[in-house]
C-alpha cells in the first residue's frame, strides 16, 4: 500500500462500521468511486454489479439524475428548516400526506427521522408514551426475534436479536427486551414438520412467553416482514396469520419494520401487503429516498396519535424530535422517489423480473455448497450447508460465507454474507439481462469457493 494513498489514510484514520476492524487494519477496504445504474466502480476502476443495492436501499441504482436535481432544487429554495415549535415546510407535509395515502389502512400520522434505527427508536418511545397515557404504565416490554434487526441505537440494538451488536456494549439495556425464535424454516424445522406446523409452533412459543411474563407487561411485537440483517429470511407459510391473533388477544401492538421491505422490495408496496399484516405502527427508510438522502418515517395509528395529543395537554409539549428530522432536502428527494416509483410502475417491474431473479438463484440449489434458496420479489437468501441431507452447517472456523462473498467480489459481484447465508437485494430497477449476469457471476464465485 502506497504511503499517503487514500487506502493508507483509510486505515490510519477511518473507523468502518459493522466491519472486522482487525482484518481492515491488515488488508484495508474496497473504496467505491462512482456508480452507473446497478453497477458501482471502485477507486481502482473495477466494476461490480451491486446485488445488495448498497445496504438494501439504492432502489433506483446509482445514477438517477432526477433525484440529484430534486435535491439541488430544494437546496436553492430552502436548504434547511426544522419541524419544531409549530413550524415546518411543504416537502415534509406533502411527503407525510403521500405516505399515508400509500400506507396500509389505519395509519394516519407520520414522524420523520434520518435513519431506520431512529424510526424504530421513535416507535419504542411512542409505545411507552402511549401506554402511559392510557393508564397502562406496566405494559412496557417489547418482543423482538432472534436474528431480527431493528437498528443500532441503545434501544433498537437491545430489541434486535443480533448478539454481536450487544456483546461488550452492555446491551440489552434493562429488562424490557424479550426475544422469540428465528423463523428460518429450512434451518430450524423438525423432521417431518410442515411450514404450517412450524408456524404454529412459533406462535405457541410466542403465546407461552406472553403468558409467562404476563400480558399486562407486554407492549409490542416488532417484526420485519422479511428478515433482512438476519439473512434475508422469508417467513414460513402461515407465520404472521398465526401470530397476529395472539397479539390482538393480549392487547399487544404490532410494529412492522419495513425499513428494508417497504416500497416494492417484496413485489408489493409493503411487505405487510405481501404477508397480510395489519400493523399498528409501520417504520420505513432506505428506499423511501432510494438512499439518495438519509430519511426515515414512523407511521402511527389514530389511537397512538391521540395519546400524543393527550400527552401534550399534560406536559405542554410533545417532547421528542431531531434537528434533521424531516429535513426538507431529504423530503423533496423522497417525494421525487415516490413519483418515479409510480411513473415507472416499480412494483409492477419487481413482479415482472422476480421470476427471473428467484428462479435464477434457485438453480443453485444443485450446487455442492448450497443447501437452500428462498426469496420473494427482489430479496433472497442462499443458505450454504456442509451436508444437505442432514442439514449440517459448515464449521464456523471455515468462514464459508465470507469466502463466497470474497470470491463473488473477485467475479465482479457485491453480495453480503450473513453467517452462512448469502443475501441478495439488487436495485429494484435491475433488468432480466442484468439478473442473468448477476447469476453468472454468483456461479463463478461459488465455484471458486468450492
Ligand atoms: N430496520 C431494519 C429492518 C434494517 O434492515 C435496518 C438496517 O439495515 C434498520 C432498521 C436500521 O436502519 P439504519 O441503518 O438506517 O439505522
């Protein structure tokens, strides 16, 4: 590595996020320089198909000029204004209006933040506030799922089921965070157990936890319609249908974390639509602006909003908010993103190309490294397995996922290894020809790792 080079400076001064920092210290990082459609190019000029859309977010690819123009226009008109103290601006109001128009039934109001973590953190605060307003101060515990991911603030990392994001950070904080099993059917089903039976077992486990803790202490259940950071895990058949009535029965709110699934990823506008979920709160981010600006939203139902009004009467103000929550430039880009989705029928496009994507990846079921392939719309997980017949995983010391990821990189494909699962979430604009190239490069990566 050349002294004074960009890569040397990266090692010397920059702390990468969610990275093996010991490995980074030794080998450095791949630094991206530019993008074009579904492709990105690193500082050495190497081209990659970005089959993760960055972090499940760059839905319109890496060169959508209309979004740059929308940001520039807003920067010239009103580069910043806040939404505190009964002030605001048109882009935030119009985007809130648009989101409610698109949202599942029953959601009426929107709070804006900058990240998915903040959207879920706000949801947690609002749930606690809501239960205090309605005279249920004991009802505060939150249920997440093992390998679920809801963010990296103190509260959302506590709620997530990702041990490495809690270890040595002294998380989870307090005793308000509970977890139920991971719904990865392929990996965890018992011999002979159907998907419906597996889902019923998951629901029974949830109900047993609720009864053990006391329903009067449990406020909400958080779930991603498709678990992203857990490994792109689609729910088994009947899973949400089994879970929702239990939550209703025990007066427990359902929070749909649509940070990855929202805006077409699963082949509908929302993962909630794909899986028949009726949420009390919906959080979204990422594809809300196609990742061209940091923006997230927490959509709430009328009863929760009413509790905020009652709280204001009690305290004189709703004591929550961020300087950049609902930033006008981010909201203008969000509005333009939603306009592009509608004009280009992005949901329809996902439905049209999904068979090529899902069948193209499913063809790797025959590869010696691959145990299972599952997905929906334009999100899929490929599970690597040492012995398919007995579902025996690889020895973790072999780091098979990281090896496949690295070999895919060398073949010009960005994918993400999550343990032994390889996740795919390409930009929603991907074409069938690009999907074919993506699959060809994945095959090269798998073969090189074998
Ligand atoms: N929720 C889900 C489902 C996510 O996948 C993520 C990030 O990947 C988050 C929340 C956190 O979002 P952010 O990284 O924008 O804080």
